[in-house]
C-alpha cells in the first residue's frame, strides 16, 4: 500500500530543492551577463511583498481595518519563496555549494536568541525542520504578541514595586474597570468599523493585567511561602476597604 504523502509538510531544505521557477522573463534580461540578476530580481519581489504587507498595516492603523488572510498570507509566503529563490541563485565562488537555507535559518535563530533549538535527545544529527515548526518557535499568535507587548508597557511604566503593592481587590478593580470600558463599543457614537478594535484593545489590557496579578502573586508566594497568597488580601481588610470601594489602584494601562 502506498502511503499518501500529499499532506506531509516539506522542510525548508526540501522546498529549496524542489522550488520550480517557470516564470517568463524578457529576453534581454535572460541574456544579461550579470551574475546576480536572478538574485537581484527576487530581491525586488521581496520589496514588492513587503509593500503589500505595509499597505495592510497602514489600513489597520488609519482605518481600523482588521488584518485579512487574503491581504497577509500570500505575501508572507512570497517572502519565504523569494528567500528560497535567492538561496538557489546567489552567486558563489567556484566549487562552493549553494546556500543551505535550512542550516542558515537554524543557525541564525540560535545565534540571535542565544539558545539551542530543541532537536530531540535521541536524534544524533540535526534534522530538517518544517516551516510550520519554525513558525511555532518564532511566531506567537497576534493576540499573544499583543498581550506580551501590553504587559511590557505596563511593567516599564509602573514597575514591580507598584504591582507588589496591590492587594487582591486592587487587581479585581483594575480588571473590572478595563472590562467595563470594552462596553463602549455598544455606544451609538462608536463607528461600526472601530467597535471590534476597541473591544479587542480592552480585552488585551484585561489579559495583561491578569498576567501582572499572577506574577505579583507568584513573587509574594516565593518570598513568603505558601502563606504569602493568604496574606495577599490582608491590607484590604486592615484598611477597611472592600471590593468596589476606596481608592482605585495606580496601575493604569
């Protein structure tokens, strides 16, 4: 029985070896003696694809449009395809093998991040990684990237000292505040195209605040042991404050 491999992901190396190139070029271009003409032409298509992505970003920032797969996916793919083409056509000294993009990508990831990729303990040699595997290592979903960025912004603005000064009800008040702001989308004055963006923005803030609260709890538990969490809300009781009453904590996003 023949195994159906039509759905098996190809590695970067396999894609590079199998890359077809049936695109028609002008005769003058083909007859040009310039050694790097194919590399250079692929680079032009990198700029073209980047321009399409920049246009989608521009529409998102000025018009409140959400990214659509039709405006993003093909051009991200084009960037990878162009990289494969450039690796295959880059002029090399006589006797040198073509660029092995698979190895270059793996080494570049490890160098920039100061870490080794997990290739599995039982594997004696570096195995090929599919593009999907690289994506899982490098590219967080947009929503997760947004939460991480918002958390970084909060941390830079307020710092650990402010966060550790909050008690349980402080965090609840902050989260409820920003969750309530998400209801602004229901107002008739909010343009329809902006409602989803406003709601999503506030949900990102809520998620980042929840992360900040978890981090604060973990720090207190690490310092004071298991009883640290139990003491996390004592200041609220001592000060006579209760949920929904008293000052609003200083942790605006």
